[in-house]
């Protein structure tokens, strides 16, 4: 579904990510973890086409993404739940949900939105309210719903648990578990290393722009190994 | 009392014109963070279109003016600004200045720098008397046109899918792209709407002054720019209020300044603007969202 080869990303001359190799197979859930500033968000931003790589290739469904616009990748089946949720706060909850369903017929859009409201019932009573008035957890639900309404084959999530109460984090991971059973391929970026590596089939640990460790859930079950790599001891 | 009402009519009319001008600038700024100084040249293009079609049936003349300014605005984006998309704000600003000068020079080459005099249909100038107040139909037309345009724009932005996409793009362009909003369509629509507002402004300005010159857009674009700053850059409603405010202030100064100081009206006007910005640097209306440049 997603193949990244020798990807180098830089802001000016300072490299943010160096020689990154990463693959996400169809139906797989992969997590990319690492401390602040490791280059996780930069990697996701490059995958969505918002920044251009300094070198290396990104392939989505077998085709290189170089030169493609973010909206074209979205139409092709890629969606992002961005860091900090980035819901449109001046639009209503309903308008936020209608945006990604713009290409659907009215009836199809209504039923797709209805499915999302069943997934996150808390949003149903707030459809007419400005999205900026939602709680942090509700905003995250809205951001996930909005991404799902893009009908993604590959869902990218950037720190979906950031700043949320533990109970809400449980809800978010429960929703992700549901998506996995629906067959959605997931690439999850998280600082919550233990939680993310327990959820994902495979995990990559990124530190200072390089992959320092990668493995399956079973291989990374040793929490100490994960912590060491996370802190840069490896 | 009659004098006062007369001044109110003048203020409403001038404020409406300035509001139309300001919204045209604010539409583009909201989406692209670009202050398009070549907006004045869209007005100039509209005025020369009216001049070239002088003598044709007026519905055709006015509709052609609007169509030409809309097309010119879309072409402006496609040819001049799209190649610089993603460039820094100063680069975009310089591009808009360069485009403005280039279009003015082109107009000078084609039409010379002498003013071309012509007149629009006489019903623009019909005198209207209500009670003891006399005003021209242009005052009323300007006000009504502003109400219709602002109302129509508000309905478009609130109700249509494209309008919702434009509001989303204005709030956060990158995230809008990530939910599939087509950046080219949204930006082209913003320019087309800006062209429509410029065309309407051209008709109102020509109806008032009766001439077209290559540099006729410079004054209006400055007013529009100042009005959007006063209104709080990035807010369409703010731009409309800013335009109205400038119009009203201009008329007030016209009335209260003694004859000896009247030639310095604009100096007082912009001193007032400076004062407002000192007291309220963020403008009259603060936009909640931070715009992302594209």
C-alpha cells in the first residue's frame, strides 16, 4: 500500500529525516513512534504530498507520489488525521463532515455521515454547532470521522491521543481497532510508544530522523528494548 | 435636518462603494494571504470595456463589463500568481505590484494616458426626491447593489458546497487540501468573485466620473486596502464594515472641515486611520482563524 525508500526530508539545510525506509502492507496497522523532534510528523507531511522530499521515493498503491497534490492523493484513497486535530473551528460540525463528502451524491453523503455519527454518537447532537466549541475528545472524533469520510484505503494518524484524557484515548484506540477489522490500512504516528506498539502489527522507532529499531508486535514486546531505543541508547 | 439626511445618503452611498471595493481585496487575501494590488487594474479593464462598448445596448454593455473583469481576474491568477504559489508573502506582493504597473502601461499604450470620456445610461443619474432630500439614482443603486452583492456572497459562502470549501480553505488551506478540497478550484473561484466585485465597482465609478484612464484603479485599490486593514485583514464582514467606515468618515470630514482645510481631507482621513490602528492594531474585527498561505 505504501513504500518509502531512502527518504530524506529537510527544512532548509537541516535534515529532519534521513534515509528512511518504511513499508505498510495492505490491511496492516503500522506505528511510527519516537520522541519529539524525531521527524514523525515531517514524514507524514511528506507522505500526504504537502512537502517535497530532498531525495528518495514514496509510492502509494504502487505509484510514486512525487509531484502529486495532496487533494489528488486524498481522492486516490489516502487520508490524514492531522496533529492537533485541525478541525475547521469556524465551520459547524456538520459542515466539517460534509467537506470530504463533497463529491458524493446528497443521499450517499447523508448515509456516509450517518455511519460516522453511529461510530461517534457524541457528534450527532452537535451537528449545527461551531466545531471550535467541541471538547478535545469530540474534536478528535470529528477529525477521525472527517478523515474516514474521505473513504481512505490508507489512514494516516498523527498523535491522535495527544492531550486527551485516558478514557478518551481508550475510545480512540477502540475506534482504530474497529477500523482495522473493517480492513483499513493504518499508519499511526504516536508518542505513546507502548500503546502504539501494542496496537500495531509492526512498529518503527524513529530517533533524530533515523529508524533506530523496527519489528513486529511480538518482537517489540520487551518494553525495555523499546524504551532504550526511544531514548537513543541503541 | 434636510442637510443631515442629505449627508447620510451620501455617506451610505460612498460607504457602499468602498465596501464593494474592500470585499474584492479581502476575498483573495482570505484564501491566499495575498493583497492583490492589481485589483485596481481589474477596475480599469472594466472601465475600458464599458468605454469600448459605448453605444451598445446597456444590458449588454454592463454584462460584458462584468464578464470581462471576471475572466481577467481568473487569467490573472492563472498566468501571474499560480506560478508563484507557495512563494513568500513579499514575493506575491511584488508580483501584484509588477502586474499592476504592467497592465497600466499596456492600457497607456493602447488607449493613451488621456482620459476617455463617455457616459452610462441616463437612469444612473435620474434625480430622486424624497420629502426634502434630493439625490441621484446612483446613490440608491450603489447602496442596493452593495446589499445584493454582500447578501449574495454571504448566501453563497454559507449555503453552497463551494462556499463551505472556500471558508474551510480560508481557515486552514493545507488541511482543506487534506480533506480533498481542490485548491485550484477554490482559488479560481475567489479570483472570479473578486473580478465580479471589480466589475461592479468599475460600473459604479464610471457612472460617477464618466471617464476611463490607465491609472484609475490606483485610488480605489488604496481605499480598498485601507478598508480591509481597518476591518481586520482576512474578515469579509470586517472589510465591508471597514469600507463603510471609511466612506462615512470621508463624508463627515467633507462636511465638518472648513473650506481652507478641505483640500487636505485625505490627510485627515488617513490620520484618522492611523489613530484607529494605534488604538486597535488588529482592526475592527478579529478573525479567529490563522490563515495559512498557499
